[in-house]
C-alpha cells in the first residue's frame, strides 16, 4: 500500500473515531439533562422548605431585622420604614365576635389612643387576627395589663390588651382564629374591654382602616401603607391610604359621612362621579 493510501486510511479512521466520540458526548449530555432537571427540582424544593422554615421562625423577616420579646414597638435603628408597602389582609379572623367600639383611634384625654377599645366581657375568647408568631406575653400594671403581641407573616403586628388571661407563650406559632387570651379588665382600664392595636414597623395604624367591626369583615383585601421614613417611626401613619368595601345599600353620601370625608373627595380619589352606581364588594379609596 502506498504511503498516500495509508495516510488517507488513517485520516478516515481518525475522523470516524472523532465522530463517534462526539455522538457519545451528545448522548451523554442528552441523558444528563433530565437528571439536572430533577436535581434542580430537588434544589428548588429544598430552597422553598428552607424559606418557609425561616418565615415560620421569623415572620416578616425581610421587614424586621431582629426578633425581641422585650418591647412592644421598639425595634432599633436598623428598621427602615418604606415609603409604600402593600399589606395582604386576606386570611384574617376578627379578634372578637363583639362589634361595639367604645373608644376610637386618635387623640384622647390629651394623649394618643393608638388602638380601638372593643366591648367584651371578662372570659370572652380573644383570637389571633392572622397567622403569625407570638412575640410578647407580659403584664403592665399601669398600661396594657395582661397583653399579647403577635407578629404576622404579612408584616403587621397586633396588640391585645387588658386580658384576664393569656393562653399562649412567647415564640409560639399561631394561626388566624386560634385563641390567644380571654377578655378582661387588667391594667389601666375602667371596664372590661379589648384594647386592639394594629402596627406596621412600630407605626400605629387605625384598625378601622383595615377591619370593618360592625360587619365582621376586612375593609379590603389589601391595605397600602404610606410612610415618611424613619422619622415617622413613633408617629401615627396619618398619611396611609384607607379603603372601604362597599356594602349593599351604601351611597356615596353615607360612605363619606362614615369616613369623615366629602363626596367630592371620594369622587376625586376614585375617579368617579356623584352619579356613579356603586356595586357591593367594590373597593373605594377614602383618604
């Protein structure tokens, strides 16, 4: 065999071997793809479990950098109050079946009343408003009396004051509707009632902007918080938008009167006219 023929044969064999190797490599990659996908799925499930575990351990971890059982609404300098934040109110449970509000949110006796007083009787069951974790279970003789603070997964914290008995412990995980205490008259109180607060990063929110106590419902599915930065940490979030869910028989005039605004303001905020037809379940901005 001539040298040229031998060289050609060697080249042909080399090319064939390279082609076979390439095909095997492609087959290997093809076989590996579903394995990688399964591994990716396992990694994803592991990550999801880890995230859920962290959320269960520290509710609203992205908002609150620390977990402390000491103070009701003091979180340190690391807390950053966002200019705007949407709070999910679905999955709620009213803290009590009673609907009579005896003292509203706002200035009272030359001091700020940062919650609602709801008429309950000693021994009435008080329940958690949302899923979350109990942060504080304490007693203040000249303040809340026996009280419970819960930090919720949606970023809110709720305070339940003047209880006759606490039924939960600090760091206990609770679900919406779970009993957390019994109504009472402990602390700075002149009669049996529930003092109920809703706070976001320490900022007191008017519970009536979130909960419709007479109808035992939430005002809307979400609440938009609007803050002014860290300087507003201990102030009332008067700049937060409030909303109202329209009920059967409601009129603009009736809603405006109930919310303490004018019909013109309602129309402007919601881009509607005085003659607009209101639908039950429709959500109106009221501030």
